[in-house]
């Protein structure tokens, strides 16, 4: 499996575990409710970003955690998700991977 370029760990299991613990909180909600300035860094082949309540207030923390764990060969890349105006979960930015 690893030799074929497949990831060895299941990103869906990671996602469900993180959602269990952090629910659907956004960076803004964590700041407003708990006073925490939580920072999570994510990167891809083109750029790195520091996510927090100032730079990405509506991003769901679970999606930032899963995206930050994306290491080639271990976890597949993951898209950042956010809460839209009506509370719906939508993509933070269009996927460059086409899904």
C-alpha cells in the first residue's frame, strides 16, 4: 500500500475523532466563547497559512486540524471547511484537487 503511494492512515477516522472532541466550532466561536486565540498552521505545495480568529474566523477547527495533519504517505490532503452565513458547512476555498 505505502509503496503504491497510498496513505497508510485513514483521514476519515481522524476527522471523526477530531469532530467528537471539538464539535463544529469555528476559530471565531472559540475566541468569543473561551477567549482562546487558537492558531493552526496548514500548508500545501504552494503556500503556508496560519489560521486563527483573525485570519480565518469562519473556518471549522476540525477541518484545520485534519488539513494540518496531511503528510504525504500518511494522511491524504484535506480541504478546509467553513460555516456559511446560514450555518451550513461549505468549502473555505474551491478545491484545487477537483473534489
